[in-house]
């Protein structure tokens, strides 16, 4: 007797409790966990800001994740590489020790530099076990309102993100 497993993955960024929510898209979503017997929950779709201090120079950047599912009890955030990539954000998640050629863009999120017309900025990942992560925190309202810190949109505010779409741009 053979069994066929169907693996289904929904690709959407999720924002946990330590983020500054900027906007509610008024598009609630029903979320099912890994075990369908646990049922589902409704969550908001939001734009939220995260504060990131670059390790090279100590500069503070405000990272904005648009069209993310807000899960208030989550103690971390989850970024969807595909959702970032359709916003021209490169996701290089292979750790440095697994590559023969290492550059500043290795094991990093690479974004257009908000202070340069042509350059890029690498936000290097750290490793905790086998999990790649960016050390972020919730920005203060003063930091958000100050205009002193560059803002980087990791995902698009205007492209309607639908991970179930069959269009080539949205094909997960």
C-alpha cells in the first residue's frame, strides 16, 4: 500500500508581538496550523516596523514589512523570502561556512541602499543553530517619527500579496 503526502506551504510574512504596527489593511485572514485538528484562528494583515542596528557601523535602520500576518502571541517574526524577492529584496540564506566564495552579500538580506541611488546594503544574518535570523527589536515612536533613520521596505505595500495566486509573479 502506497501513501501519497501532499505538502502545502503558505508563503506570507508573519509579525510577532515586538513590532510597531503602522497600518491595518482591514483584510483579516484565517490561519491554520500544521495540525488541522487544532482548528484555525483569525489574524490581522498589517504593515509593521522593526528596528535593526547594522553591526558594521551601528547605524539604525527601520525595516518595514507590509501585508504581513500579525500574530500577537508570537515571540519572533517570520520573513517569507518570496514575498521579499518580489519587492526587489535579495534573500541569500545559505550560511557562509557552506560556500566556497564568500562576499558581503553572502548570508544576508540585500536591499537597495536607501542613501544611494545605485548601491546596495547588506543586512547580514546571524545563526542560532540552523536558523538564520536578523537581530531586530520594536522601534520606539520617537525613532519612527524622527526622520533620522533610513526606512527600508522589505515587502511591497502596493502589490496585493496572495500566496495562492497562480500568476508567475506570485507563484510560490
